[in-house]
């Protein structure tokens, strides 16, 4: 959603910090960035929005253990059930 590199994380953090939201239920972290960049984003989201769930979309055989939910990025049928539960 916010880019492939850490600058995408910086843009996301700036956007979210400038517009605080109290009614959010779910963040979705895409699969395109490096695992470290994605992990850093999940950690930041969990710190700033502790009640909001995080769904990580991953390449096959990959997971972000700090996310609340993990799904393979092979199509919405793999991750849409997580969204519907939140």
C-alpha cells in the first residue's frame, strides 16, 4: 500500500501520525517489501495502535510472527476470511 522500501514505512507513519484514527479495526501489510521492513511496520503499528489487528500478506512459506494474522498473497480467498472476522 505504501511502497516497497522503508520509505514506504516512513510515508505510512507520517500519514497515520498526521491523521489519528480511533475507529480502525485492521491494518493490512503487503508482501512486496523486505521481511525486515514489513516487521518494522508491524511493530510500529502494534505500538501506536495496540487494539488494532494486523494482517500480513506473505509470499508462500513466509510469515510475520508479530502480526495477528498471516495469509498467503495468492488471491483474496486466502486473506478475505481474516478481514471478515475483524
